[in-house]
C-alpha cells in the first residue's frame, strides 16, 4: 500500500488504513504507540495537525513529494525499515 501525503489528514487516514489492515482496534494501536486512544482517534480524523500542516506545506513548496508505503506482511516492531514500513520524502 502506498499513499501520497499532502496534508496531516492524509497521515491520519493512512494510520487508520494501516491499523485496520492489521486488524487492530484504536485501543490496541494506541497502547502499542503509548498514547491515549482518544488522541489516536483525533489523529486519524485529522483533528490535531496544525503544525504538521505547515511542515507539509513547506516541503511541498520546496518541491518534495511525501509518501507512506506499508507492507502488510511485515512483523510489528518499533523500528522503521525501508522494505516494510516507511515514510519517504522524494523530490518531485
């Protein structure tokens, strides 16, 4: 799965899609992340993204393209690897 990220809400939607694909509830995912489930809910809904919106706007105006790619067959761990879960910044 790969999604282009143009806004903080896009990141929230990607988090929800990945969480759902892994069969996790918001409570389970929030426990894995060490955050409150209500905060995860706000993230997935794109309601807590103002700083992120500014950072993404700057990157886009500098010509960057941001994507999230996810291999649903990978194991769950705390690390991010290039072949399984990644957030990439590419020059457009």
